[in-house]
């Protein structure tokens, strides 16, 4: 019995199986995403989704899906599954007998006396998906037909029948090359077997319906283009490989490529291996740079979540170099004291108050990983000074340092923190003035910078920022401590403090440098545990609050209203775990381990083998948002490291 496995009764139940999705990505920035039975339910689903740098640099769905047909004695059995308004056609899910994904996704299909397996592999360094079909059982001559469905559109839009379509194709070894529109990459369909026949019958399949988009209140019908179909005979015991890619390959090398890629995979045989496998999926290398994709299937790089994710991702063997490369990519795109928040090129946004401060946190973990303080200062000292001096002097987007050493965000910029969801241009959770985690990160940044400066004896820097650190230590508890709730205020403006209980205060207690005493830390942890802690993360607002929303569902407006008003975020658990263990040491291990291991059951939920972006604040805490989210995965990896290495008894540390 495999670790990730579904049986016939689960697979043929569409209400169950259509809510299980698989993400596979590669270092080239491409990815594949669909449900475990191959029926697309989102516009973000597709077999080959690639960046198109000559268009907009965004991800585009080239190959939406491939429908297969088993042919015996002139009888045809279509094993694909598509949703149309009011019906499914074909209904190939009734032939699916088994799904496993311990290494790569493997689907077993039974049609009469035919038993066929389908293994899907995403190549690591190029934009290529491979599907291996193996005929295990057959009592008579068997033929397979393959019908590719093409979209050639941005992941954020839908394709419609149009007159701009280019229906031409060219033959290539064991397949064809085609392209729907000028400006796109060519798409190559090739088979490992030479005796494959292609029939060109261009047609549109209209009104394919995406149920997830319908539930989310978006346009949900798409027209997909089918250029024709391939047919090939297959014998019992024979395997045939199908390749879809943006460049041609020698068909004779397909089997060798498939086997080589198989050896590179981290098996999803345990919870820890699933997290390790998932962490690798977020790495994107391009143009000599390395980025961290924030999540799938709709996120691109996000500066804040890159820095939040790197410490956990850097704990996986062989990834420290990747994490340093990702930091260097962000540094290369700095604009004054700010890092890119989202977008690329001319569309890059730099509007964030905390991203530049999370950078220091990522550097601290480089130091924990063995990099010397002298080397960190040599590589990053200039950027460190640029950021701290700019914040101290005040920035153009409303960030200023007041006389007490704390950072103050102008009321005109209430969306500069991670709680920045908007509805109709209005920020749902406006946070301005003295914001609690921003000032905690600011204090941590100043103290770490001083630690570095003292190592290299930079007296001018020490003289300037040591008084600021002391001012923060005095002002922070005076400004933020809320005697009414015995916790830290989420933010304090000139009009007074916010009395809402939110999780951002836990970050104050988890950072390497903390500006409050142990008594206050204990009370912060207590209120977070009592009002915000769930098995799936920390709620973004206490259920006692009248504005609390316990379900993250509905259309875009409804979801955005709940995003930071009660929805639970797994990445915050890493900070809760760190804070809890710093306070209780070995005595807290059992509680933190229970939280960590509680996530194992999510490996068979929503995103298979990975962790969702958010979960409902109310039980049973259903998953939502991106089905695979880098900070969620990374902070669970860090939780494991905290319990089994950092705080574990010396005689029981993981080697």
C-alpha cells in the first residue's frame, strides 16, 4: 500500500475525487496541475503551463489536457473526463481503478479485459511533460487514440473560439509541431514509437466548464482547440511514451529521459518526504537567476513570502545554495530600500513595509546555517545600511521613524503589510500607525545589523544605530502593550490602539531579537493559543470579534472579506512553534510535535502531497486559497527542525 493512494471507490466518486488536485512543477518555471482523475476544474489547470517571455512573461496554458481512447474490435472506450454544462462527457472516471503518487502520479485504468497504466512525469530543467502508457493486460489487439486539447492563453483568462487561430502544423519525428497564435512557443507532440499516425481534423470543443471557477464567481466556460488525433497500436507488456514540449527531441531518447528523471525524484513515501518534494516545486531558475514561486496554481514570485519561506526551505539537503541564489536575485532587483513585492519588469510593485525587514530574518538563518557574520556583512552590508538608513530617514510611501525609534506608517498607506486584501479598492483590514510585526521586524533588523557591525568593528554604524535599538526597547512595550486584553495591540495610531486580537503579535515573540520581557511573551502566547490556534494554523482574528469570519469561501469579494478576518494561515504556526519552544523548551516539544504531525492528513486533501495557503478558521478547517503554498510548506519543515534538532534533547537529536 503506497503512502499516497486512492482506490476505485474514491476515484469514481466525483464529489470526492474532483476536490483532489496534483501540482507538478520544474525549475524552468513550468507546471502541470489537474485533478487526480484528469478532469480540469479550474482555468489554472493544464498539462503544460509555461512562461511566455516574448509575450508578457506570465504563465500560459499551452496544453490543457489529453483525452485517450482505448480501441478494441472497433469498440471505442474514451477514458477522458470533461465537464460540460449539466453533464460529464466522456465519463472516463468509471474506468479508473487506482491512483498512486509515491514517486510520480500513476493511474490504473481497466476497460473490459484491458488494464492500462498512465504515468505522468514533468521534466526538471525544460518545458516538457512526459506520459508513459503501459498495457498490462489485453486479450485482443489494442489501439490507443490521443486527442490533445490546446488553450494557448494566460492562466488568468479563458480561451474562446476565434478567427485568429492558426490551424497549420508541421511533421516532426514521430509527431507534429503546431502553434495556435503568433508570438507563442511552438508546441511539439512526439511519441517514442515510430508507427504513430496523425489525423488532422481541427475543431473547437466549446463550453467546457470549470466548476471551481463557477463556485468562485468567475467566468467558467472555455472553448478548447483540438488540432486532430494520434493513433498507435500497443501490445501487452509494451510501454509508449508521449511528449508535449516547447522544443523538439529525438524520440529515441524519451525512454532514457523518463528513467533518468525518475531517479531524480524525492519519493512521497513519508510526510517529511512529501514536504521536501513540495519545497522543491517552488524553485524557479531563469536567465541566470533563482526565484521562489509563492504558490500554485496562480501565484508568481512574491518578495515577502520569498523571504518568509527561505529559512524553512534552506533546511532541506542541498538547498542552501538555492536559497542564497534566491536572496541574490531579490537583491539585484532592489529599488532604494525596497525589494520587489510582486510582478516583474515594468509591472513590478515595491509597495511593502515589511518585506525589506523579512530580508534580515532570512540572513539570520543563513548565519544559523553556518555562514560567517563577516561574510554576510561583506555581501550584504551595503544593502543593510541602505534599508535601515532609509527607514530611519523616512520613505516616500509613508514609512517614517519617530523619535521613540519605532516605525510609523501613515494613514494614507494602510495596505503596506501582509494583511492587504482589498474589496472594490478598499482595504479590508487597514493597518497603519505603529504596526506590531513591522516594528518587531524593525527591532530585529537593527539588532542583527549591530551584531554584524560589531563583528567587523564598524564604529560609525554602531554609534548611529545602537541608540535607536535602545529607544525601541523602551518604547515598544509602552506603545503596544494592551492591558485590557493582556496582549500586544495589532497596531497603534495617533487615534489610539486597535483592540482586535490578531496573530501578528506572535512574530514579536518568535524572532531572534525580541523587545518584550518573558512575562509579556508568556501572555502573548497564552492568548494566541486560546483564541487563535487551530490544527491548521493561526486564525487572523479572534472568534470573539464581531468581524470574525470562520469560512473562507464564496466569490472573490466574500473570500477577500474573510482572508484576514478569521481565516487560518499555516505559515504562522512556524512562529508560534518557535515562540512556544523558546519559552517552554523541551517541555513544549509534545505540543508542537502534535501540531506538526496533525498536518500529515492534509497530504491526501486539496493539494495532494503539499499544503494549502489557508484553512477555514472554523472546524473542520477545510483548505482554501492556493493548493500549494511555499510559506506553509517551508514553515512546517522549520517546525520539524525546531522539534527534532534545535530543541530536542541532546541524546535524541535527529542526525
